[in-house]
C-alpha cells in the first residue's frame, strides 16, 4: 500500500499537466464557463485525493488504524471518477474538433493512469471506475444530446477494460511484493542462522562461555607479549549432583557457575579476560594480568562465589556446590598445553587436599 501511495504522490507533475491541458482545451470551447466550473471540481477532487492518500500513508507508516483514512481515499477516488465523467459533457456547437479531442484524450488517459497507479488498492480503484460509469449513465438519462445507448456500452467497456488491466497489474504488484518480502525474510533468516552458527562455533550452548575450540585458538597464537595467569576450575563432586538430583539440576549448576565466573572476572579484572568451558564440569579463565597475587585474590573470590551457589530441588532437597581451582602463570613463549597441564596439576592438588580451595602451580 505504501508503494501505491508513493506512486500517487510522485504523479503530481503529470496530474498538474493534465489540468493545464484541460484548461487549454476548454479555452477553445465556444461557451467555456461551465466547463471551467467542472474543471474546478476536478481540481478540488485532486486536492482531496492527495490529502486522503497522505493521511492513509501516514496511518500505515505509524501503524495507526487505517479504516477512516481508507474511507476518505475511497470517497476521494469516487469524486475523481465523477469529475472526470462530467468533463466529457458534449461540447457547445461551434467548438473546434481539436479542442474536444484534446479534452477527451486527457480524460481517458487520466481515467486509465489513476486506477493503474493505485492498482493494488481495490476499494479506491473500483470506487473511481464505478463513479465514472454511473455518472455517464446519469448523463445519458438526463441529457438529451447524450441519450445514446452506445454511450453506455462504450463507457461500460471502457470501465471494465481499465478495471481488468488495473486488476492484473495489481495482482502482479502484490505477487512481486510478496516475493520481495519472502526473499527479505529468507535473507534475514539466513543471516540469523549464520550468526547463530558462528556463535555456536566459539560458544558453549549451555553456559554461553567460550568453548574448547575457542580456547585452543589461543594455543595457535601462542603466548606472546606480557605474562598472563590461567585458572583451572573444577566443580567438586559434580557427578554425585547428577546422580542424586538429575542432569537438569547439574545443568543449572553449570550455568550458575559460568555466571559466577563471568561476574567475578568482570568485577575484579575488567572485561578483557577470557572464560571458557573446557568440558563437563571443567572451566578455564585466562587473566590479562602479570600480577600473580592479584590472580590468586581473584581465584579466591571466585571460589567463594561458587561456594555460595545453592539450589533447591523441590522433590529431592537442597544442595550446595564448591570448586577446586588451580592457578598457573602463562609465561611468554610458553605453549598453552603446558600451562594448562600445570594449572590442572594444581587443581588436582587442591582436590587431594580437601577440595574447595585454590592451589598454585610450581
């Protein structure tokens, strides 16, 4: 609908040209005054229709009710059909044939172009053609010089022909618009799917942390530049949680742990740190910090945050969780596998010493 109304708005130049040509043609009529009055009616219908089209377009763009503006558009187009039919009244005797031909051609061209311009808007389009035909019928009934059954036949064929052409054009426009919308939706769906695939390529779908693949991209780069710190985080007795409370409860623990890791790193050391789910109940965090004691402080804070995680399973009771954390410095030039091995050894040391504690690698 917006496209139709925009086409109507852009037809301003051609509409004004048609009015000028009509005024020129009537200027050669032997008695032009009544026809100028009819031309004024055509001008009023033109202004009314443009205002109605603008109101309807604004209602559509702003998602407001369109029933009222649409009715005004139908009324404006009906007035257009009436004014065009009245312009075809027989010319006074003595009027040059060229002037009559000019007026009739302009009216017929306008009668054709306006419905085609609004081809997909059935109500306004059909209102204009019906009004035109009924006005011609009225002229035949009340104008003796117009009383010829062939006039009605020609008017009917003209209106029907224009409507059929406009209808086919409108169907083509609607189909093309539907294909365009479908293609756009497919393009958006494809973009969403690609973005989701890219997200899953580096993210763990359960926790939203970086995954193992992303972690080992760090290995490909190697450790260059400043010293960094690596935390190996392993939930304590996680298998017993799954066995006793079910895997759904275990997943909630993993999600809560990931949230605790993310929040702790952001709170303690900014957003440049990297957190990963290595697999199962194992997590890794890489701190962009050369300060080993600061890293230990972050690890202790994280251990306390994880120990505060408590879930209440309505059927099986409540439980708490804890984590053992191993800390190792990642030296420039050292491979990721090596530092992970040292951090993992420190984590196992924490478990062997009673769990729920932080231990450092040698």
